[in-house]
C-alpha cells in the first residue's frame, strides 16, 4: 500500500509541475521555472497536512487490531535466530 501512495504522490506533484510549466524562456535561454517547483512543494505540504488531520481522527480502539504485539515478534525472532558458530 505504501508503494501505491508514493506513486500517486509523485503523479500528483509531477502534474502540478507540468501544469505550471517546468521551464521558462529568459533572455532567449530556457531555465527551470522555480515557481512550478515551489507550487509543487506547497502542494506536498498541503497533502501532508491533510494526512496529519486524517491520522489524528483515527481512534486508538480502531487501530488496535492492526498493531502487532511485541511479545509475539520477539519470540519469533528468538526461534529463527541462527545458532552461533563453534
């Protein structure tokens, strides 16, 4: 699921840059349009703020079933650990 979120984020930010024009013509030379990149950065910040607001709305009781228990993980690591070499 993380890869999908990253792919959507890159697609959105790339679309923002393309819509604003990634380059501009200054004195007959093409240069990077820094305004487009600033707008993309602000868009990323806005997405982060929306994600923060959404994450704060999740109750602990709802998330409890998705959190792995510490004891079960540590026991699993002990069982799968290789024996020391003699």
